[in-house]
C-alpha cells in the first residue's frame, strides 16, 4: 500500500521504557503492532525480548500522524491504510476516542 504523494507520515511521540540491561551479543526479538487508530494518527506498540530468556528488555509506544504533504496539517487516515493494517493484524484495531 504505497503512501500517497499528497501526504506524509511523521513520528509525533516516541517513548521507550528500558526494563533490564542487555549485553552486546544478546539476540533480541522485536515485536511491534498497531494498537490504536485515531482520525489522523495511529499508535505502534512494541516490545523487545531477550531471545534466550524470553524476558522483556524494553517497551515502546510511538504515535504517528498522517499529514498533508504541503503545509503539514493533519489529514484523515485513508480507509485503505486502515483496512490494510487490520488485514495484516488479523483483528479490528481499537479506535482512539
């Protein structure tokens, strides 16, 4: 699903909570999903886990905003984007109130 030339997506907020230390040669598994969809934004939530111990080492929340390419005003999320995310995730994504 290509991004329209009339819009762009920007990272508006990013939080990372580091839970436990890791070593340079640790193998880490990264899991991410779209957890909420708003009118002009969507939220990614992620977790990083140590491959061997299965313990969570970090958690992430990132808010992305869909903008008009010219002027940078927020733009309503395209329906095909929402449909594509829900198809990929296999569930209906909660809507932001």
